[in-house]
C-alpha cells in the first residue's frame, strides 16, 4: 500500500535519530512544516499519496535542515537518469538523494529498440517497505558522514 505525505514525514520525524520531545502526530507534522522539512502543499494535503520526487525533496530538506549535512558538490552521476530534468524544481533534490544512494533508479527498456534506460520514476508512489529501506539508507548515510 502506498504511503501518504503525512506518514512519510512522521516516519522521519518520529525516528530516534531526530531526537527531541515526544509530540502528538499533528504537532510533529506542524513542526516539520515550521522546520521547512515539508512545504506548504505537503502541509495542506497531508493525506495525498507521496511521490518519489516529493520524498526526495523531504529527505533532502531533512538532511539539510535537521541533520546539517552538506550537499554533494558533483551531481553528474545523476545525469544517467533520463527523467532528471522533467521537473526542474526537483533536480537538486533528486540528484542529491540519488548521488548519496538513498534513493535509486529504475531500469526501463524501450520495446522498439531494446535499449535500456535509468529513470528516477519521479511521479510514482512509494510503498511501506520501500519507505523503510529509503529511510534506513538515509540514516546510514548520516552516520558515515
């Protein structure tokens, strides 16, 4: 089953790596908004299913604003993603989580040519198990820095 924006955000904010005082879910979600982990649209539509591009943005903001992690300076490895520039406002977020190996790509094959391509598949959803794997990689990356 696909995850909502609120479920994804709360999974990050509730994690032991974040710390802080225990809060009710609504308070914690509001705190994520105040900390700029999520944006206005996320806050206004918490029950929408999260997309991979939204997850990349939320993870990137978590790393920047919550974990004080710096960005990777060379994002050229992300250029293998043929859909990287389909969302120009998402490019940096996707490139960062891809280069840090927090979120991976999907391989697709062109039926006509047989050629394979790597895509981020930014508009697809995220299921519970994938969310757990993504967050585990995020916390692991943070420990190695």
